[in-house]
C-alpha cells in the first residue's frame, strides 16, 4: 500500500503519461484514416465522421462507469480492463465489413476501453499527488502530446504499407500496453482524518479513503453529481462552458488532414501537421503547468483556462482564411500552444472547484455532458462539408464555438467573483495545493452560498 507524494507516485505518473499517450494519442490520430475509411465504405462525410465522433464521445462519456469501477475494484484493475477492451475492439474492427461494424467495435467497445484506462489514470493522480497536483497533471497530460506526435506518423506509415485494416489490428496490440501501465498503479492510502482512526480502514477494494467517502452518498450522485450541477454555481459555469467548447475543439484534429490534402498538400506532409501539434504540446504542457503554479494565478486558474480557450478558438481563423502550407504551420503553432494550456488545466480546475472527495461524481457528469457535444460536433461538421464542399467552414464553426465558450466562462466567473467580493469582503480560503483538510481544498464557496450569490 502506497502513500501520496511518495517515491512510487512518480512511477505512477510515468504510467499515467503512457496511458495518456496510448489512449488520447490514438483517438487524436483517427483523422489520418478519414479519407481511406470514406473510400473503403463509399460513405459521405457525414457518415464517416460518425466514427471519430463515437469513439471520442464514448471515451469521455465513460466517467460514471469508470467511477463505479474505481470504487469497486480500484484504479489498477480499471486501467487493465480498459486496456483489454480497447485492444480487443481495435483488433475486431479490422474485420469490419461496413461502417456499422466499425462503429460497434472500434467506436463503442474500443471507446469504452479507452475511457476506462484514460479516466482511471486521471483519477489516480488525484490520490497520489497532493502537494504537486498541478504539476503532476501537467506532466501527465504531456503524455497525450507524445501520443499526438507519434501516433499520426505511425498511422501514416502503417496506412501506406498495410492499409487501415492492418493498422487497426497492430494498434489493437499496442493498446494492450495499457494493461502494463495499470499494473503499476498500486492502491494508495491516505492518513486518517481524525486521531485514533485506523489508517487501514480508509482503504477499500484497493482505493483511497477519499473514494470511501463516496459510499456515504446515496444513489446516482455517487457517480453523476447532479446536485453540483443544480446547486454549485461555479461547477455549472465550468461544465457548461467546457461542454460548449468541445463542440468545436476536437474538430481540427479530425479535419485538418483532409483539409490539407484537398488543398494540394501531400498526405504524408498533412499527417506531419498533426505531429507538429503533438511535438509542441510535449514541451508546452509542462511549461503551462509550471506557470500556472505561480502565485499570480492562485485562485484564478479559471481565467487562465478561459483565456487559453478564447485564443484556441480564434486561432482557427488562420487556416480558415488561407489554405497555404505556411498558414497551416502558423495555425498548428497557435493551436498547439493554446491547446497545451487547456490540456494542462482542464482537470485541475475541476479538482479545485469541487475538491477530491466530490471529484469522481463531478467528473462523471462533466464527461457525460462533454460526450454529448463531442458526439454531435463532427457529424454536424461533416454535414457542413457535404452541403458546401469546403472544409474551411468547419474551422469557422470551430472558431465561433470555442471562442464564445471561453468568453462565457471568463465573464461568468468574473461576475460571480465581483458579487462575492461585494457580499463578503473577508478573504476566501484558497487552496495552496496542500490537502491539509480535503473538505477545505476547494477554492470556491459551497453550493448553498453560491446559489445565493
């Protein structure tokens, strides 16, 4: 049994990085196969776009199932089961005879496996790291950047030599490495919250005492925190804002390669654009995590996050206005830098808003709402391409959706801060990242006070 912030925590961090790279890296490289899948099944853009839409939506929608698995069996078993599912789903998808088969195997079965592995890897960091949680989340998220850099290159190479079916079969074997990462994630225990409490009593089925607190909550709120969505003002703003954001945030990852190839750029070079985004993320995400720990952002991470969202949305105007290779390079740099800040902070801001004790349930509802907009975003964009014949409109749409969501989160958070400052001039207790008392590790006010605000 391991303790938070101990030596083993850093090995768990490496395992989480690898899990991020395997799961998010594959889902982000699906755009490389877009044209070949469309030609193989003689499908429209709308029909083809359902595949990346389903796999990404299921990846995010598995939050409640992951919370249940983590509570019952712990993060280790959850990641291993996820690795088995996504590996099996990808291998089975290589035998698909139509798009429906592909939706079910790689989309649904593979997506569930990716979800369990990825989201359990996110959760385990919250238990293993307390003092350096922001930095740990930023470093782990750089694993997604490594995956984004390497998966498109591997995808392009395998696609040229083995076709999409052979590529998916090999990728199924690669994704089984999630099981190895999960084996590293030993159960973690936390110190007793009251004198005389037996530390061993805080461990249940290989999970930490923070998860045990969830057992005291009855009903579906243990896994889907509807009470927070109804009563916690800041959680409402953040969840709605991020769900709105992902309507357009993921579209460039799916449509950048098809857009570049239809603009006269070679397919191999177009795949390198996705890799460029990944390589920039490798270095930018840890930097974003370190910068976010500066005292100037203490209690104000939501503003840094929403500012990055606005910048990310506006960056889409660059390649929407011009389809030249130089414009694509500039766009990839701007998109990747802003994406790095978003990726480094998205889960940490949620942890700060609700605290670790409510994080599993809050995370479950958060990811379900994300998945709804992720599911409808790519098909809407595909329909837009079918009726206009132009990929540039996808990037205009992405610009509007993403930048407006960032503006919403920024202004709404500012209004609440002003109201709270006027109603209570006393300083608010802000977490310094040290969970001395977990119920105090929330940088915002309780739901009852926030509703009144």
